[in-house]
C-alpha cells in the first residue's frame, strides 16, 4: 500500500524488473474505490538515482481541483482508498491503451488521520493457563 499526503510525495515502487523501455514515462491510473467516478491518469517519471531495483516517482497532491495538472503529476484526490495501476509509456501522452502494465496496488490518501490512528489500551491483561 502506498500512503500519500497533501503536498509533494516520493512514491517508491519496484518497476525495474518488469520495465522494458529505457527512460520511459510512467503513467499512474488512480481509481477511487468508494464511487464509480472516472479514473485519473497522471504522467510522472522515475527520478531514482538507483539503477538496480527501486523506482522513485514524484507525485504532488494538490489542495483543490483547480490546481490539478495531471501531465505534470499534480493530482487532486478525495480522502480515501484508490486502486493504482502503473504503466510505462513513451511520447508524453496520458493514454494507457496498449501500454505495458507494470504494477497494481492500493493508494491511500486520508485527510482525517483520526480515522486511521489506533489507540493502544492502557491496561494490561495477563492470561494464565
């Protein structure tokens, strides 16, 4: 699972062993899991200094829809879970038709951290058997 916050994020994924193109554009498709709204496709690139395995993708979550710029990896998200699919591409297009799928997973963006933080109980219970 990938967790992102509002602002700039470095997302680390392992795409290198499945990628076939050198210096490819990376297309990230985000589908909101709570509703059936159209998926968002954003264009980013691998900026990792490592050439062995890990890919670093810069993604910026913006505060309002007007600031969204998908070709420049700036996306407006509602709080919740998204299915992500990552494709490799060339040419700078946001079209994923016929592109090679590299990874599928879950991305979480949660503005209300109180919903996901758990409080540890203060009391201890010892079971004897």
